[in-house]
């Protein structure tokens, strides 16, 4: 069974979106939150969990977290940026595009 959660490091602006499969950490996104903006830097899924749609699960949690906390996402991670560009209508309400 897979579950995701957002965890911040000791009152820091830096944290992770974490994905667990059968109680083992299977992947993560490195993030920071400041000034109403959520920056996502990197998405990583452990090799033994690749090909199972786990990056998409992480992305889903990221977007839900942003919506719940009225944050705009700055996609510095190549995976997240690619998904935003492929499906701009799905992310229009959270995507903070560069001007």
C-alpha cells in the first residue's frame, strides 16, 4: 500500500513530499516553502519502485498540498516542469510561471 506525506525539517522552510510503499520510503520530492511559493527542486523514485507511477503520486500530493495551503508552485524540477507543460490546464491554478 502506498501513502504520501509532506514533511518539513525542524521548523525549516525546506522539506520533502515523501512516498512510502509497504512502509518503506520509495520516493521523494525536495521542496521549500516561503512567501506563498512552493519550490520543487527534485523528484526521485528508488530504482526498485520505478515504472509504477510513483512520481505521479508524488506530484499529486505536491499539488494537493499547494492547493490546501494557498501556495503557488515554482517547478524547478525537470519532471514537474515537464508535467506542468504537458498538462497546463490541470495545473493552471497552482503553477507560478516565470514572467
